C-alpha cells in the first residue's frame, strides 16, 4: 500500500534501504578497483623480475618418441649449426616452463636435500646465459665431466651446507636406487624454472652421458639460438631439414622459450583481464545507481533548495548540502572496504612464492576515485538544481 500510494520512496525505511544498497555498490566497486591495481602490480613484478636465464630468440623443437632421438640430435646439431642465422644448438632434459623434473635426494655429511636433476649438453648453460657463480662449466676435454662431475644451484648448495665452498665436494645422489658419488665442479645462480607461484628447487645439473637415469629415450626437445635476422626464413630452413632428415612422420612443432615460460603466469593475466572487465561493469552499474538516487534525492529536496536560495544561500552552500550525505556514504563504504579487500588480496598473493608487498597506492587512490565520481555526478545534478525557478516551487507556500 505504501508503494502504491507513493510513500515508500520518502519513508525512513526506504531511505535507509537505498543508502545501504548504494554503500554496498560503492564497496564492491572499490574492491574491484583495488583488486585490479594489486594484480597489475604483481604481474608487472613477475614480468620485470630477472629470471636468471635468457630465453631471447631460443626456439624449442619437440622430438618424436623414437629410441634414437639423441643420435638424431647429434646429427642435426652438426649440420644445422653451419647455418649463418643459427647461433648455437643445445639440449636439456628440463626447460623453464616445461616441467620434466626428476626428483631424488642428495647427501653431504649430515645434510640431506631433495634435488631435481637436469641433464644437459656442454653448451646449455652458455646458451641460456645462466650465471656460474663458482667453479666452471662442463667441457668436452674433461672425460670426468661425462662420468662423475656435476654442477649445482645455490639452493642445493645451501641445503647441503656447502654454499661458501662447494667446489670439489663429493655429494651422494640417490639415482635409480643406487647411491652414487658425484663431484661438484660448479655452482650456478638460482634461476626461475617453474614460474613465480613455485619455489626455486634445489637442482643438480649433469651431462647427458653421466648416468643411466637419463637414457637417450628421455630426450624430447632441441633448443636453437636464432639470430634475429630473417627469422621466418631460418625457421623454414630448420623445418625442411627436420622433415627430410630427422622426423618425416612426426609433425614439426616449435615454440619460443619466452612464450612458453610466459604460460606459467598466463592464468594470472587472465584474472587481471577478468577483474578489469568486472571493474568497468561494476563501476558503471554503481554510477547509474548513484545518478538515479541523486536524482530522486534532489527531486525531493527542490522545495528546500528554493527556500535556501530565497534566504540567501549561495550555490556553493546548496551544492555542499546536497553532496554531504553522498560523501558520507562513500567514506563509510571506503572504511568498510579497506580491511576486506586487504585480506582478500593478501590471500590471492599467497598463491605466489615470489610476490610483492601489498602497496598502499590502491588503498589511497580508490577512495579518492570514488569521491571524485560522487562529486562529478551528484555535483552536476546539484549544480543544475541551483538554477531552478523559485516561484514554481514556492507559489503554494
């Protein structure tokens, strides 16, 4: 009955309900604004952080499943390395963004550490530009480099308690159930290989020929370092050679390493895009609600505005009176919003091992943006109200 009589809009219950709904809309809008900014900061951190290796112009080509894959690799390496636009060719069991880990344990004196093992060719570290902090790289002139010598990363060195002086240490690796002793000849700088939502694993690097664990049928990719001149022509040359001499019955498939590693945080980029779209939609809906409520509120106060003008109130005073309630709603919404959004975004950041500290900027700029939108929308309506015809609204008084 109240609705049909037209009393609901001006009743106390109706005013409270509209105020709560507008406050909730503002809180949701602010949450999405903060969310999109925090996600932007984290993704920017991931894309700008040094990975510890260089994936520039490195093309990965998948091998077929035949048992003589390693032999084919040696053949194509000798032939294709002659091309002027192919700077180098190498291979490895594990690649950043590809997985392929083989986990076991490493021992040194009383220290034990889980370890992932990567088998590589002699030139792998150089091609990937992985820094050697101590010791040396593998070299073909040393027979022991394909028998018992290994290179470890910083994380494994710390786990075994040999970070300060790792060179020459003999560590025991549990391989295929048989513990075997390996000599450390180098320590590389830690590099990200599984994205920023995973810790850098303790890693041991050995040559393909070092242990039976890496039989040649585990070989599944070749890496080409391509000079950035006529890339399409170079890829076409590799593909033709590949189809004729390496795998005629296996489709030629390649991807650049930078693109593959980027897939490790692709889902977070999608979350960023989703938050952006939702933010725009939510803000538009909130502003429509604000515009409608401001129109209704000001319509009910036209007589009040007319009286204030008659008594000498300035346009500035009238606009402030009409804005005041909306600004209070915005400020209260912001106070409620900040702890909720902080907790939610901290939980989201907990998905990452390597993450930013939550920045203050989103929590400062979001209330400012909401207030500015209120001032613009409600202020525009209020300014137009100051131009009303006084006689029209006071003639019955």
